[in-house]
C-alpha cells in the first residue's frame, strides 16, 4: 500500500511510547473508579509541581468536554463569555459550551485571530451591566494557541486578564495545543497561566502524544467545587479514570511532551520556509506553532489533491498541521508536488 | 502491602489482555479522527455481525454519556421517558439524561426492581396525551440487568416493548452490564434487543474488561441521524476514537467477553450460596448476575469494615459486585469474616 | 342560550370589578417599561405591608412561569428539588420547572397529598450529599393548598421548613391558591410564609379575581438578585408591567381578596355537604378550600355529562372547583342532577 | 407636576380605548382557560382574514417569549439560526432565544442593520453542512423593522427567504413593530409575510396600543404542532388567555392599528426633519418608521438631560421613539431645546 501523508491535524497520530507504557502499567490491580484513585492523585500532584501552584485537576477524554466544563465552572446561565470570533469554542464545538453553560458566547474580531485588550475593554463598556435585557459578562476565553496557529505572548495574556479581572470576569484558557505554545514561547506552564491571570486551563494532551487524555486545571480552589457534579451531569466522568490520569501524569513527568511539541513546531517552520520560497505561495497567518495556513496557485492545490496527501481546505486556503513524527519523506514530497505544479 | 479485596463494583478491575493488545495494535500509523476511521468501521461491522442486524454504532468513553445520547436520540424536550424508579438513569447519573434530553424521567415502581407491562400500560393511560400541561410519553428505558442485579427475561422485555410501541414510544436499553445479562440468560445479543423490540442499546464494555469503552447501538437507521451532532454538542466525540473502537471490535470478536461475564456471574452465585448459609444473612434481591444485595447482622457488617474488604452499603444493606477475576482468597476471607462475626 | 355551569377551575371566571378598575386607572399617562415603574414600586410596598416583611416582588403573567422563576432562584443545575409526588410543579407544568432550573424534581409520597417531615428527613438522609453521581438537594417545594385541595397547617409548614433548612435547603411555596389557604386557615400571610420558614412564594391572583397576574415574592433579598435576568431569559418580563402590578397592588389593598376566597371555600363546603348526603357519593379528599374530589355512582357521572355542567375527571373521580361567584342555580342543579341519578 | 416627555420607547404608552373596551367586554361570564376559548378562536379567525391565509395563532404576553417560541418551533438543539448581528433576539433578550431553542444564534454584519442575501448565501456556503463539529443551519431570523428603525422592502424579504428556503432553512420574522412596517411600506400583512416566504411571525401589539398582547402566527400548520407544549414548558401559556386574545382580535378588527402606526411614523419623520435642520445634528440611520437615531452636539445632549425628556443613549448617539399619541408640546420643546443648545 502506498503511503499516505496526513497533515490534517495532529490528532491523526498515535500515542507516544511512554504514554502507552503508562496505560499498560496502570492495568495492575484494582483501583477506585471515577477519579478517586491513586493514579489521579499522583497526576494532580504532578500538575501542581509542573505548574508550581496548588491545582485541582480533572481528567477527561474529550477536548470539547474539557472546554465546556472549564467554562461552565465560570459562567452563569444568563452570562456572556467573551472570545475571539474564530475561537474554537465558538466555531468547531457544535454549541457544546453554550449547552454546558446555558450562557452565550460573544465573539469579538481581532487581528492575528487574537483578542486585543482595547477591544475587550470597549465591548465590556457597552455590555450593559445590570441591564436584565443583556447577557451579563462573566468570563473571558483565550484560545492559546489560536485555531490559526498564532500565539499570544505572555504580556498579551496578562493584559487581557487584567481587563477581564478589573471587570469581574474570570479567565478560561483553551489549551488544546498548550504544549506547542509553551515550546514556542520558551516559558514555563506557570508563566503562561496563573501568573498572568488565567483561572482555569483546559489542557489537551491528545494532540501531542496521548490517547483521549485531557485535563481541566483549576487554579482557584473555589472554582473547583461544582466541577464533579457538572462533569457527571455532562457525561464527562470516566469509570476507569486511572487510565487517563496515568497518561496525564506520565505526560508531564519529564521533558518529552515539550520535545515533541518543539519538533512539531520545527517541522511546520521548515515546511513553511520551503513552501513560501515557491512563487505564488504565501502565508495567510504567521507560523508560530505546528500549523500552516497558506494560499497557493490553483494548480498546486489540484496537484496536492491528486497526490498521497491529506489536508484541510478553508475556503481558498489550505491548512497543514505537523506532528512531531511527521514523515520527512512526506514533507519532501509535498514541497516537490507544490513546486512542480506552481512552476509548470 | 496487605491485599485489599475490592467488591465495590466491576469497574475497579483492569482491562483484559486482548483488549490491551488491541489498544497497542491500534497505535500503528495515522487514522482519521472523530470516528471516521477504519477501526470504527470494522467495529461497526463486528457489531452488525454479533447482533445479526444492520446497526449504527457510536463509540464513546462514558456510560452516562452513552445512556444520555441513546435517550436523547429518542426524546423531545417536552417528553416523558418512563423507567423503573430505581433505574440507574434516574438515580445515579446526576441528572445527565434530563440534561441531554431536556425531558423528564417518570419513575414507576415495580417488583424485583423491574417494570411490569401492566404498570406501564396504566401509567400511559393516565399520561394525558395531547394535553399541553403534561409531559408527553416518548420513550421507555429498560435497565438490563437492573441496578439491583435482577434480569428481565426475553419475554418480559418483549411484553414491555409491545406496550411501548403500541403507544408510540421508542425503547432504550441501558446495558451497562449487557454481557452479564446475555451470559445469564443464555440468549443471543439479537434475542435480547431488536428481536424483542429494543430500538437503541447503550452497551457497556468497561465493566467487563475494557477501558472506558462504551457503545450506542442503534437498530433503526433513522434514529441515528442526529446522534453525531448531539454527541459533539455533549462533548462525547473522541478525538482518537480509534482507540475505543479497536477495543469494542476486539471485545465482540470472540467468546471471551461472555466467558468473563459467566465467570463473574458464577463468582457471585457461589458467594451468595456460601453467605446465605450463615445464620442471619439473607438476600435482598435474587442473585441473577454478578451482584449480591444482602442483609446481615450488624456484627458482620462491623467485621467487614475492619477487614481488608471494600464494598458499598445501601442503607442497612450491603452490596457486593464480583469481577471475573475476583480473588478466590478474597471471597474465602469474606465468607470467613461474616461467618465468624455472625456466629460469635 | 342555555346557561352552562362551569366547575372545571377557578380560572374560568373573570376579574373582580375593582381589579378591572385598577387596569383602567393604570392606563393614564406613560410609565417605564419592564417593571421599573411607580405602579410596581407601590405594589412592592403593598406586599411588604401585607406580609409584614421586606420583600422583593416580581410581577408576571403565568403561574407556571412564577413557579419556575421562584424555583430557579433557589436551585443549581445539578440540584434536586423535593416535592410531593402530586405537586403541581411535578405533574401539570409540562416540565417547565426542570427547564428553568436545569435541575431534577424528586417526588415523594405522602398522605393527604402532603409531604411529611419524616419522609423528607429520610429522603435527605439517603440523598448522597457530596456524591457526584447523585443530584444534590437544594430546595423544597410546598404546594399550599395542594392540587387536591388539602392544606398544610402552619405548624406542618414550619416542621417541613425546619427539616429543609437544617439540611441546607431553601423553601419555595407554590401558592396558586394562596388566598384560599389564608382564608381557610384564618392566619396572616406572614404566618403562612416567612414566619414559618418559606423563602420564596409564588403567589397567584389569577384564580381569585385577577387577570393573568402572578407574583414571585422573595423574603430574602440575596435570593432576588438573579431573578431579573432569569425572568428576561425565560420570557417572563412584561413590557407594560404596570398593568399587572396595578392589579396586584389593588388585590392586596383591602379585604376583598379574602372575602372572595372565603366565599369560594364556603361554596365548596356547602356543595360537599349536600353531595355527600346522597347515597354512593363519597369524598376522595377532605374539602378544605374550594375544591372537591368525589367518587360517585356511574349513573351520576353519566347524568352530569348530559347536563349543562363542566368539570374534570381524574380516572374514576370527579373534581369540582368553586369560584366565589359560582352560580347558586348551578350548584342547586348539580346537586339535583346527582341525587336523581344516584337514587333512580 | 411638570410634564415629562417620554421618547424612550413606544411601550411607555398605554392602551388604545377600543383595546381596553375589549378587555372589559371579555370579562363577561366564564371561559375555558389556556386558550381553548371562543375569544381565542375568534382571534384566530380574525388573523386568518387579516393575513389572507390559514394560520395558527398563539396568544402570549411577552415579546421575548413570542420570539423564543416562534424560533423554537423552527430549530433543533444543535442548530444555527442566522440573524443580523444587531437583531433584537441577539442583543436585547438576555439569551432567551438560545434558552428556548438550545441552539446558537449566528449574527452576520450588514449595511442598514439589515441582512443581505449575498452575505447569507456566503455564510451558508461556509457553514459546514453535515460536519458534526459545526452547528447546523436551521432558520433565518428577519427583524422587521430592525432595532434601528430601518425596513426591509418586500423584495428584500423575498430574496432572503429564497436563499433560506433553497438551503433548507425556515424563516422567522420578529415583528415587534409589525404595524409600523406595514404602515410604512403600504403593503398588506400577507405581502410582508407568507407571500414572500415567512414561515412564522412574532407579531407584537403591545408597542402599538395593546396591553402585553403578542402573537405567534404560524403559516405552516405542521410547524404549529409542538408549540402548545413548548409554550407550557416555557411558562408562556396564559391561564385567562381570553383577555389577550380579545385584545388581539380587536386589534386587527379595523384600521385603527394602522392609523396609530402611521401617526407614530409621521411623528418621527417630522421630528427628524426638524432636528436635522439644526447644525450639528445628523441621522445615524434613515428614519423609516417611528424611531430616530441621531448624533448631536454634546451641548445638545447635555441640555436634553436637564430638560423634562426621557430617551435612550447608545454610546455617543441618542434614540427617540415616537408614539402615535406623542405630545406635540413635547416634540416642540425637544426641538427647541436641541436648537438652543446647538446654536449657543
């Protein structure tokens, strides 16, 4: 069978070896169900260490579930949750956050697919606090990295959180590709989250070497109290939670999660560099993590569609997402395919 | 470390060897996310074969999610879903079914923790069809086995489904311990489901050797159409669904799922037999699968609490659930502990 | 046209003269919309005076809306609200309370269609506080009078509230026929509500001489804060609220609301007395307000169905509800009709 | 007491004389509750005549409730409802439509506060039909007139409905000021609704001389079937519905509703004409009905705030809404106040 080079998303890849080993190791003996087990407790301790903070961590299997639970811990049913209009929670979760919260997402525009503090400030000034005909501001969502592969700097996050907190909003970070952000910004998990004001983080490990392993990480103990009930009511509690907790514990146990993320980022940077040398190929968004958004000649797109490549189109643009273990042959073939079509 | 004998639930156990192997094997190469992959297609074919019927199967990680999605496929927001008052969906899912459906559960009493056709018939006669002040009957839930370890016979299920269908209700079966039912009743999966009128089955594999692997099995193609959207909105879609589908495919691939269920049932029967020989120990419910509900002298309960045993209490009663790999030493020790306390 | 005697419900009647006058009077000039008007402020003051307590009162048009808003102010989305299994909110509101609350009603049995403190105590003891698989107790609903026309004494309400408060539950009273209860018990509005522990009252005026005028009366200021938002989100805020507030203000302005209620109660008592003298006619529930539930010979029911009477049947029983302006001719005719049929 | 001139909204006014008379007349005798009465049947017939079409009409008291019920009849819980980003349902109903539908509003930009067919077409092309990660298009909302007082022509509505229906969407019209639109466009109710493709109309009478009287008007009988249940569940069913139905029947019984709307529109046109003659006063939106949005010198705004005027500000702009019975003295005084401040 001819190889297929898949650049659709980082979730088409498998599990890292040590993650699989952790699953196998967790199979020994019995354990309490529903997260009341030693694997989960060790995982929580691991997160506390990695984030240098007291944290309450809830393991689950779905990224959409993780965002929805993290947001629901912050929001009231008549609340408004502010996000960028292209935020994943606003576009690709089929209304799950609204379903779990009973609240309304308010999408704001912003350059680079990012919210700007001034735009948030202005939106909040016009939000109609105390007017019962208006949904009331409760929380801010920051998608880091964004769905278009751009990054907020630590300073940008701090500035957004400052505005949010000054207006009484709590802050949720959608970190489906948290590893790629930490790797690219060369900062610590703490610097990217609670130190600049994030209250709840939905951290994804699935796209970076785990198997359906996500975590709601709560930096304020008071916010964690309702989460077990909201998770159960939302079908997010895992019967054998130990098998997710064991993955998450192993995930943060050493530097490999960041090594993988760095490699994926590097693959994307190199692919971008090689593709943009080709006439007619331009970046739609800066390449800051492992995602590329490109515009290219129609002939090149047609050629890609004939080749052994899988990728997504967004209107006229193409999207490539690189995994840490992206096949070098595949990337070479892709560059060759685009170059030949563009030059012919 | 002294051994602990855990009889709280069958979900305290681990994964069967071949299930773990299936996970490891599924780690080769890339695969489409969200269930659009070959593992999921093979799993669907396996279920079609095992159930001798065209089926649409949706893999997920949570039993509560599986029940909620299966029910939501059947119910309208102003609907009434009939179930036994002790049904798991009515008692131990923190309102998840109502949350996903937007409908109301109507719990009916019934001997043996089971619904009786006549009671359902009577409830439906008084339900106020067409009266907008009343929630409107939409579906019937049959929990098989019940939460108290009792079983509906195939004829009993058929009789309930006949009443339900005659009144325009669809039928959902909560099969969290479906294997134990099939093993105990010595019938085929088909006989226990669509052949007697079940429209949607929530089949659990987690309690019988899988890792967070559940399936919504739809026997009527029309009912399956909305499920992908409802799953996404409910945070039930798995990014790397192949790892759940691979388990489910392997689960039904040979007879081992039933062997394990039979062994678990046998363990419970033997434990019941030995314990009820002890003066003062009586069954609260018949032992038909791998669960025992017993009343025993206070001294025996106190002795159990001092020993290396884990189990649940329900008011004055105690509950033991046996796994297929329940430690024989543990069962011996438990019988000894109760006998000595009861006789002293 | 031959007269029709309607005993279906007290909401088949019209408005009292002074209530209509209040509507007409409120039509002078302009007023702020949405309840921010002087009519509403005067109404609030009137309620404070009538209830001898600081109260926050919210005018609305629907009794179901009033119950749902009053309950939603007390409940969390994973909450359990305890009520009698025959409570109106549990049987005749098509799931509205659950819709507004996102919570679950737990219906308990109880003699006389009333909750007993011991039954509530026992249910709460088994409720699984802190167990995320269980909906968590948040509130108690007392339907006073009950849907079967029975009454809680002040002492009974106090005892229920004591149990509820001791377990951390807030108390909601469904007072759709509050006037009939106050009239029958010869107590003050205060004695029947906050003095014995009621936190929120849904007071209905519609069944006793008003036009779609209901009030959510909150006795604890903290509970009132979310109500304006929940009302707006639930479509319960009235654009020209002054026309409801003016009714409610007038309603409590003098003794006529109680005079009407007393007369309705008296009508029912006399009707009961006359009917139960007839052989074969027996009361199903004691007649404590303006409602009668009777069992009577089939011939009598058949005769009623041929006559100019309107009433409801509940299974084998018949229900009559008396208005304050129930036509004496109609009651005479009804007694005559039943007597002749029963004796023939 | 000095007069106050209130230009905040048309709902600060009272009821038209014939509407009040209709309420008083409806007080005779008894009537079935919940809309099963002759007043409601006559009202339905009146609407059928006025709209020249078989219609199902549901009376209610809240405009927000009317929009929410009308939309919920069209939408699925994972649905997307397209509207202009400034649509009332998207901005001033505190999330009620989402609450009733369980679906998501998708706000689109558009000149003149109106949706353009091309923009809708483009949005639908990118909506991801059949992709479970995306909310699925179900309905279109047209707010006619818009919240900024602009109007869609009949041709514009027809063009939007054509796009919507071609993509399988149903169309809801928010007609809170339907009378003003009909009056301004000099078309018939039929021409503005079903003849150009509207499936459900939420018609408001409250802002044009009625008392909390709104109607959900359904032009396709199949869409009406669920509405009674959804209304009851949403607390929108009125116990004494006859008093709303009687208003609605009288409202459409002759030409007075349009006379009032025409007068209100004329008042606004004249006020706009006089104000825009003043230097520094400009229109923010064209004046097509009874609403004016103006930008004016700060000194003029300050002067208005000192005078006996009530009006709303939206950021830097001011909004005036004229009633049919707007006081001429008040409009003169307002013009004088602005002119003097602007010229000083």
